[in-house]
């Protein structure tokens, strides 16, 4: 069967599930990861949203409807309450593409998780090790998160998917005074890289900002009040990575009214033949749509090549 692919804007699952205004009073830290996943022979965008507040941690799995049908979006949410140890390991079923108005049954999916010994880095709601979250369709584990892979397969009693899920986006919202950090795979290596953004925007000296990856400062911006938007290409393990930033809100808005936006996109910048368009695109233009496009596909088991993008929203608390 001929594979039909159409570009799809990033203003999809991550934006819909985090549309609510975020205030410093709630300090809701979130991490959204979007995967292109082959489910029942069709490629779907699957978003995994991790949330953390003062009370608990939760994760949700959101699956786009077939061919992007919004009304057929399916969601499975799991809350991990700290005083309920049993909730950190469990199993849940839900239906995809269910049409309640037409009383049509959907395709059943199963979610297995074990976060009893999960470890977390800093204030991130997403575990960094010692856990698994498995999404099962029919007899396959179509999406597997975490490093306890053997335990996941043993518990689900299902085989690995014939086609691996591909991560296309990681979006994280963090709160801090001067230093913001996250982790993401920016190269073909299997491990994640440490990404840290540090700033000095108060005091008698001119504001500055440092962006480091794996402990190495790759970008140092002086006179930040004049260079609050920009982009550079750095090299990480011989891989070019585009870095775009927009910290206008840090410098010219009240704390809590705006965030600094950072985009990390592996690969070299695209060449635009239109000079005017090229000029505008080479500036920061730092919006959520600056990231790579995700793709939709009809039935196929063919492996896809999807660009990855890391998006960091950094809120200064003072």
C-alpha cells in the first residue's frame, strides 16, 4: 500500500493539554513527550504528559484520532498519590477511536506501569531511571518508556513491536531563579544529554546567559538586554544542534508573567532561497512552531525518519 504522509503542526497534543494558564502559585512542572507510534498498523501521534504539583505526580497518555480527528482523541490518566504505594504499580485499559454517539466500539489498549522505585532528577516530574510505562496494543508493546524493559515484557507477556516508536518532541516547563536544566537525546547516542541554562539578570553588571550541554558551556551571551532573542548552531558529539532562545520576558516583564523559551533541534539550519523569509527565519522567531514537523501516515510498517526537537519553557520565580 502506498504510504501517504502529510506534515502536521506541533500545535497538536502538547499545546491542547497544557493550554491552561500557568501561574507561579501552582508551579505546575510538566514534561510532554510526543512519539510517532505504529498502532494496529497505522502511525499515530502519542503524547505522554507528566505533571507534578504539591500533592502528587501524574502521567497521561494521549492518542490522536485517526488522521488527526480531534473528537476521536483518546486519553488515559494515572495519578501517583504519594500516600498510596499501590498506585505506583498498576494496569489500566482504555479504548481508542471510540465513537460514543454512534455507539461504535474502539480499539482496546492497555497501559502497564511500575514506578515504585523510580528515581527523579531535580524537580522534573518525569522519572529518569528504575521504572517502566508500557502501552500495549493487541500482542505488541507499541510504546515502552523507562529502563526496566525486561520487567515490562515479563509482566505484559507481550512481544516487542515490529517497528519502534520514534520520539519527535520533548517539551518541558520548569521553574527556578537562575538555573534551569533538562535532559534529552540530541545525538544518535543512546544516552540523554544534560542541558543547563544559567542566567544573571540582576545586579550592577550587564545581564548574561550561559547554555551548556554535558557540563560544557557552548553559548555565552553578554549584553543580554540587546541579545534577548537569537540562535546559534553548536556541535555535540560531532552532531550539529541548533539552539534558539527568546528571554524577552525575563528582562522586561514582571516575574511570573512570561517565560524564557529555548529550542534545541539537531541538524543544520534549512537554507531558505527567499532572502526575506531567510532573514526572518534566521532570527529567533522563537515560537512553539519553530520545532520540527511531526508526521502522520496511513497503514504501514515502514520505519520513519522524524526530526526531534527539545522545547524548554523556563519561568523565573523572581
